[in-house]
């Protein structure tokens, strides 16, 4: 059974230059996600990461067992924002909002 690596398959989305601006076309994808607030070093953040992986790995194993399709669990992705954007420049991490997600194949 061949194991699909979506990070390689979607390389144009995961390997971008930090030195150059790029526009990428992102295809429609499925994600498991959780939203939260507060510092990245906080308990809520750690619990969200744990929850995402505790769902993603059983889904992967079910896919392998039932559908005969194996794949690598995709990387954790994070989006950050704040109601007051000065929270970033002033280092007020407790005011940060985040959304964490892991892409799930069809």
C-alpha cells in the first residue's frame, strides 16, 4: 500500500520563500480546526494541539484499515489575529486569537 504525502503533493503551499512575496492558488481542502485565544505557551494552546492530533491519527488509521488508503498526517497550521492589531507590536500575547488546523484528505 502506497502512503500519500500531502506535504509533497501540495508542495507549492508548504514550501514558500521567506524572502519573496508570492500569490498561490489554494485548492478547496478539508480541515479539522479549533479556535482559541491567548498565549502560544498557554494550556489552551497545548490542549488544542493535543486534541487535533488525537483526532487526526485515528482518522488516518481508519482510512488505512477501511479504505485501504494510507497517508502521512499533514502538518499543524496556525492562523493568528487580534481584535487590536497593536497586540502584536506591543507583545500582548494574551490578546492574540488563533485558529489551529490540520488538513484532512477526502
